[in-house]
C-alpha cells in the first residue's frame, strides 16, 4: 500500500516547481512568437515596460497633487481679488449714480427758484416802472414776497434796488423820504453781519450812479436805502448782472440769524424796449434796477436729502471752487473711503460749484467673493481628494489584482493537487476494494452453508456501498471543479429502466414494495445521451424512495414534455387509481417550479423553452413513492450537498446527503430541471426533465417474431397498474386488452368475439374475485378455440400466492413475479408457450451470447503489481476457460508481449513502479509498429510471425483511478479500453468479448 502524507497536499513547493516550469515554457514561447501576444500578455507587457514603477508613480502623484492644491489656492485668490474688484467698482458706480442724482435735483430746484426771481423782476418792472404813479410800494412788495415765498423755497429773502443817477439823487431822496446810505463792508454788512451793526448808517458818497434798495422782504427791510454799488462784492455782481443779462451769484457768506452759509443771486431789470439781442452796452444803458435773492444753501441741500429715502447712506458736501475750495454744505471729514465728485451748474458761468459724495460707513466685507473663493478652493481640495482616493483605489486594485493572480495560481495549483490527491486516494482505496470484492465473489462460487453465504453477501454489500460512496464523492469533486462531462452514445432508455428495476428488486422484496415503470409510446426506442448518468439520476431518486418507503409502491414514468403539456388541463389525479391504491403526492405540483411549466406557458399551450428541432427529445421523468414524505421545514434544503432532513436520518437510513445535489447538477448538464412535491405521511414525487437526441438505429428490439399478432387480456381493477402491464406486453409485440372485471369480459371470450392467447391477472384482483375464478377456469376449458388461453398471475415477490390461488390445482396457471421487465417477461412467456431459449437465458435474465465460447482457450496476459488483483482478475478469466498468465511489472509485460508472441489480449494496470502501464503500452506499440514495418518490407516472413500480417494486441487498462484525464491518457498511450476497479465479472467479460469479436 502506498503511503500518502497529507502534508504533500498542502506543500506548495511541488506546485511552485510545476508553475515555474509552465512559466518558463510560456516565456520561451513568447520569445519565439512575439507577434502572437494575447490580450492579457500585451496589457501586462505595456504596463511593465511603459509605466513607471509603483514608487515612482506615487512620488510623481504627490508632486502633482501638491501642484494641484497650489494652483487651486492661486486660482481661488485670483477669484477673490476679481470679485472684490468688481464689488468695489459696483459700489463706486452706485455712489456716482446717487451723487449725480442729488446734484441734478439740487440744480433743478435752484433753477425753479431762479425762474421765480425772474418772474418777480418782471412784475416789478411792469407795476412799478411802467405805472405812474407806481402800483407797488414797500408794504405791497413785502406782503407779495411773503405770500409767494412758497414758490421760492430756497430763498430766505428778496430785495429790489433801483438805478439812480447822481443828477437824480436829491429828487429821489426827497421823494423817498430818506437818504441813500453807504453799503457796509463784507464784514459789517447787515445782511451778512450782526444786527447791531445795521444801526450804524452813513450817507453814500457821491458817485455817478447809485443802486439804493427801495423794496425788501420784511425779513430784510433794514437794507432799504442802502446803496448796493457802494459795496465791492455787490457792486461786482451788479455790474456783471446788467452786462450779461443773467443771474449772477456771490461768493458764499454767513446769513443773519441762521448763521448758515448762503449766496445772493442778482438779476438786472431792464426797460421794456430792450431788444433780445442787445449788446452789453445797450443792456447797461437800458437797466433800471436790480433784484436780489438770498439763497440758504445748507437748507436747500438738507431739504433735498430729506426727500430721498437713502439719505443716510452717503455723505454730501457742496463746495464753491471758483477761487479755491469753499465749503458750502457738509463737514470737512475726509478718509480713504470711496468718494465721487459731481459738478453743479447754478446758471452763473463765472462761479464753479461741486458736490462731493462718499459713503458714511466703510465698505462691508465682500462675502460673495470670500465664499466663492473659499468654495472654489474647497472644490479643488475635494477634486484632489477624489483623484487621490481614485489613485489609491487603482493602486489597491492593482495590488489586489496581483494578489488575486497569485491566489489564482495557487488555487489552480491546489486544484491540480486536489485532482491528483483524489485520483491517488481513489486508486489506493479501490485497489484493496477490488481485491476484497473479487475474493468475496470467488468465495461465493465455493460450497458455503447458509450462514456463511449470508456473511459473504453482507460483506459484498458493505464493499459495494463503500465504492458507491467513493463514486459520489468523486462526482461531487468533479462538479465543483467543473470537469464533469457527459457522453453522447446511443442507448435504450427502456433497457436502462429494466436494469434499475432489477437492481432494486431485492430491496423492494424485503420491504414489501411494488416497483413499476412506464414509458410512453411517444418516447423513441433509442436515444443519444449519457446512459450512465441517466441511470445514476434515476438510481439516486429510487434509492431515496426505497429508503423512506415502508409500504405501497414506487412508480417511474417517462413522457415527452410536449405530451404532458397537451394533457395538463384534462388530467385528473385519482388517489384510488394509483399503482398500489395508496394516496400519492400529485406529480403535477412538482412541475410548478420548472420554467417550462409556468402558468404563462400552460395558458399559451406552447413554450419557447421546448426544443424546436425534430432530433431533440424533451423527456420528463417522475419517480413517485408512498413513503413518509419530507417535512415542510426541510424541503428548502433538499438539493444542498451533505444536508440531511435531520441528523438521525443518516444513522437510521444511511447515505451521505449528496445524491440529490449530484442529480441536480447532472440534470443541469442535460439542459433540464428538477423539482419535487412532498406531503408528510403521504409520499413524495420527484420530477426532472432532460434534453436528449433521437437515434435512428435501434440497439435492441424485444419484439420477438413468435409474439407478433398475439392478443393478451389484462385483468386489473387498477387502471394505472394495468397500463404498466400493457406497456411491457407491447414491448414484446403483443396487443393487450384491458378489463377491470372478468364478469364483463368472459361472455366475449366464450362467444369468440375476443380471441386471446394470454390472460394476465393481477394478484390483488385474483384474490378480490376468488369466488368467481373456478367458474372462469371452467369456462376457459369449454371455449371453442384451437388453443386454450394461457393463464398468468402477476404477483409480488413477497406474496405466497402459489398456495393461495383458488383453482390453481385444477388449472395450470403460471406466476410471473414483479417488477415486470421485458427480458423477464419474454422468458416467462416463452416457458409457458414451450419455446424457451435455454442457451440465452440464465437465472431468469438474458445472457450475453456465448461468453464461455469466446474466452475458452484464449491466452490472456494480466499485468498488475498487486498480487491480490492478479488473483482476482486471473480467477475471473479462468472461470470461463481462459489461459491466464500473470506478471507483476511493466518491464516483464514488455518482454512477454514483444512480437511475435502467443497472447490474444492483455489486461494492464496503470500505476506500477518503475514502468507504469502508459509507458509499457507505448513501448509495446512501438515494438509492434517496428515489426509491422519489417513485415511490409519483407524483412520478416509471415511464418516467423505466426502468419500475422499486422500485430496489434488488444490492451485493456485496469485501474482504480476514474478521473476523466486518466481515461483520455489511456487512449492516448495506445490502450484499447478502460475498466475501473473494483470491476465485476460481467464488465470484464463484456470488454473481453468486444475485443475477441474484433479479432475473430
């Protein structure tokens, strides 16, 4: 026995060596064929050669990230400065608009007052100078000026001075009753100065012309009689006014009482006949008086600002800038804040005025610019973080990818190791099991008493159970690795089902169960698929049913999916019409989870899942039992590997819990589905579908010519069971008539309306109508027919019907034991009809044609390093007369099979020390090829080679390794077949017969 240390399975050194070997071979291939880069290799090549290393990439990335942050900060600062500048410009523009608006309104109101002064001048000219006597006196003027003051809101007072020549002074003074007084200086003027000063009066000195005030508003009536030409500033204004014909302003001065600054606007009053385009000299000659208006500038500006809602938002200053800058309104507060200058035009081209505006409060913080720049910088940081995270993620993915590839290599290596481990363990377990089972089979052929035979059968059953467990574990491993493949060979599904019935016949007999199988007539006789896997699925399902069924039946049905769909609406489940009479779970409920049986498909009557090709066959196979059923809480995990309904199941019934899981995977490989329905204490029905291919050549046909044209009567009160009997009879070419009651059909047999050759009655029906059968048998004897119908009773193996059959002594009846199979039924009918083929029948089953004659006298070489296996193989072959030679090594086999030799076939073990079976077979084939070439060239005569012109000895592999790769290696090395250990004699005989047929 080869010892396998478990550390070998986990030792990575072996796999690393294999991986490095594979890698080196691949690298050489890439060097030789660079133009055939795969996509994966090309991507790896570019990545390794054109992209820098990980450290360099990280260094450059940190530099790029730093530059990105700096650029973002500079950009955010630029945005702040730009938006702040725009905000300042906007604020300056608003200030300019506000200042210009105030300057414009001040000018408009000043012009209104000027217009009213001009109107007053025209009034004086009209009613004083043009009337004789004058219609205006001081009282009238003062009263009128007082009442019309609202039209001149900006003037604090008005006065009128008349032009008086020196020659007219004396007469004027007499007429007025007062003398013309001298105008005070600017520092002592009663208009501009203190009121006490106004009491000091002097006569105006002699001059060519005088301008004494004759009318004045009551507020300023103290200026009456003063000569306006006697003051320097007033004289200058009067001279400019009469020369220009426009209003003339004085410099700012402090007004009486209010102590605020003001100006005097002077208008010249001309004679009516003055032309409009008069020259300055003409205006001087035509002047007759002067009208003056006193303006309170501060009151004017205050009133204007009060009219505006936002008066408090800016500061306003008014200056006279004719000779320097004289403040007329506002404080002289200056600062670095934003300000704006607006020009003022009060109608006097000589005097210049300006309005200066600035905000009262400092500029607020530019929050929009601040938030925008900060937000931009935050976005830059976020983008940098995102790119940083992305780069880190990419780096992590790259690292994970490298790690994944490394893990993938390890997993692949582990998978190879696992496969090798399974193959080795399987071989090492099967090798002694082959010896155990072989020796037990040889022991059975010896003379044993009943107790010894029971011990041997128990040992055989245990060994076979262990082999079955090994097969299931290997199948599960293949499924997990995805290496399970299906064959595509022609097979007879009905024959497969017969074999399965034979397999479970003994267990059913022990449990008292009735086994039945039915295949629809529409299912082709020969199909192409994997017969072994189909057998495995049905065997797993029936094995479970046998384990969990104590009474009733197990019923296997096979239909076409199209056939079931057509009858889906009309089929009604009748529990009383089952095979055994026990209620069952309706199999239609097991279809509800299958895609092709969804409600939509049933309503439409067709399915897109069904194959449309005429060569593809959609089968639906159901296994129905009357067992204990599956608990509801366990139904969801039925197809989970190594899961039992409850822990005690494996102890009570045995099993590993992977049979259904393997079956589901196999069904999936057959492009089908599997489902089930189960009712506790009623039973379970498992249903699966499979897609196979139609085969046009029949493998085997049970329709023997001697049965053609026969008619049989089947009497069974259960129609389902009668249908099963009819199915098996039709396979033999016998037409079957069904009847539930002999009383109804007996008249037809007596009067000749129904001619039957065979009458098959079910045991249960026979017992049920026991009182009628003596009369029935008596009537059969009196039937006027050439041959009296043969009577058969269909009985279960556990029944004692031979002793209980009424009339069995009086009438010769044959008992056929269930379950029915075509081969067994054929032999039973042949026996009853007297045409038994004893050569082809042995122990109630059809045998292979003349196995003994094929093997007898043949020289067979058996090669195996295990002495037990040698004894088993040689014993099985010698039993049928073969001459067996045994050798224990590959080198000896090569020497024995070096042509020419006298052997007819060779059984070669695969795993042997020094030279294994593969190498030994290759060398033998080389020796045969060399000798064949020499024979063709005539170097060796045919007599020397035992009259063989072509040497090719059949070599059959014997091994416990059932891995698919091993089978392929067998054929590749030149072997002709494959037998797995432990093998049974029938398998061994079948392979030998195939070889000897070929070489016969």
